[in-house]
C-alpha cells in the first residue's frame, strides 16, 4: 500500500513547479525609451560677438512747429538726395523740386513704400507730416478693427481707452519701418504740426507748453507722442521769436529759432547739438550743426 506523500520524509517528497505562461508575441519594432529634453547645460550655446558701435546710422529727427513757419522748406534743404513722402501735398505748392514717393494714399501704402526697395542712393527720407500719417493710422484702425463685431465710426466706438490702444498698436510698426532706413545710414525726418499740452508736475503747479501734435492720452499710456520722442535722436521745435510785454501783447520781427533742448515752453531734445539754433543763415549751416 503506497505511503501518503505527507508521511514521507522531506527529502523523498516530490515537488512540482509552475512555469509562468509566455507573453504573447509582439508585432512591430521594439519599444525604446521616450527621448528626454536636453538640460540647459546640454544645449548648444552660441558665442557672443562684440564690435564697435556703428557710425553710419542716420539721424532720427522730429521737426515740429506752427504752420507756415518753414518746416518743409528746411527739410527740403537737407544735404544730399532728399526724398519726401508728401502726405499733405505741400511740395508743389511751395515750389520745391525734391523727389516724392508716388501713390501713397493710405496707411498700407505708407508702410509698403517704406518697406519696399529702390531706396539706394537716397541720403534722407522725410515724412510730411507724421501728424497726417497718424490720421491714416486711425482710418486704417477703424476699417480693420471691429467694435463688438461692427465697423467702428470713431475711436470712442471701442469703449473707454480701447481706441487709443488700437491706434497705438497700428502706429508702432511704422517706427520699425523707418528704423530700417536709419540703420543703413539714411537720415529720417518726421515733420509734425504743433499743439499746446498740459504738463503734469508732481512737484508743483502744472503748466502749458508746445508739443508735437500726436495722440497722447492723459494717462500717458499708449502715447504715440511720447513713444516718438523716445525714438528720435533730436526733437526740434521751430518757433518765431516773440517778446511779451507787461500788457500781454507779443512783439516779433519774424526771426525764428530752433530749440533742441527742453524748456518750460516746449518739448524738445538733442544729442550733442546746440540747445538753440538761429534760423537766418544758409540751410547747410543749420543742418551742419544738427547732423
């Protein structure tokens, strides 16, 4: 009679093992670990190169003042070949014979002209006026930026402050367009009309002064006027010399002065040029002090 397994000594007992089933065959290429992004230390870096500052860049100038004082005529007498983007059509009426860029009637035309070719050999480009250019930017904004899905009829249609933001965003690329000309050595002159503006004074009473007539919300945010001032090398205010007597009456003889430094009565700035330049001699002498 066989002896039960549990009664046999451990050495004589039979043991069985269970073999795990083989995994089903896989089809396709073997799996590989997902690639990991390189760490900052593993990324290839590009060496920084250094050079002397370029001296061939052109001057960036804002020239503003009252109508009829001679801003266009002064700009027309820049040295070298000077080409106008004559947005106000004033050169023909003044009898000036400078070359003009034709076919610029809209904001898109203006930007396309500045971005286009054919500028080789031009020493200076003048936009007359940037006040008119801003009006084209406003028209372009109203045409292309909807207000609640509707065509806007004015910048107030967008709601409080939003219209100024839209126009500012439309206008700013223009500075990049003209910066391209300055970097290759052309002078860029933006002629602008003037206005009087209130100057906030944290240290005391506010006051009035002359400033370029460009959009400038009272908050200071999205101010085209301030942004253009920052862009320019020189902000030049051309004005008549007037003396005011005790009776509040002004007197002058028609003489004019260019102001290239900030005074209480005008916004201006200049880099390494005289603070005041009397307009009376030859235009070459005037531009020789500025350029």
